[in-house]
C-alpha cells in the first residue's frame, strides 16, 4: 500500500472502522514507514483531545474530526522535504 492511500484511511483505521484485512495492511505499513506512523500517532492524539472535549454520550461533530485530520495532513505535507512545488524553472 502506498503512503497516500494509507493516509486517506488513517482516521477509519484509528476508529476501528476498517475491515480486518485492510487494517492489517495498514498496521504492516505503519511498522515500516516512520512518516505514516508519526502521522497516525499525531492524528490519534488529536482525535483523542477533540473527543475529550465532549461527554461520553455524544461524539464531536464530524466537521471537527475532518478539520483535525486535514490540519494534521497539511502539517505533515508541509514538513516533508521534497513535496513543496517547485516554481523555479531549471535552465
Ligand atoms: Zn507511509
């Protein structure tokens, strides 16, 4: 599985919403990919904090979870070397 596909599934992975086979493939990837593992860890903590603001009976609104996930993804994309668009022409 590629990193981009892993990252799209991370919130479902953390929530245990994936089928066993996909979850196992993601777990295997996380064991060998430091960046995805770090992203998963950060997302897990962020979701935990977001959910801790609410009582046990009510889940946080979906938009908060999506925003948290997007913020973590943007942070990691920006921090990853070589992913910034190159605007300078190489001549
Ligand atoms: Zn990865």
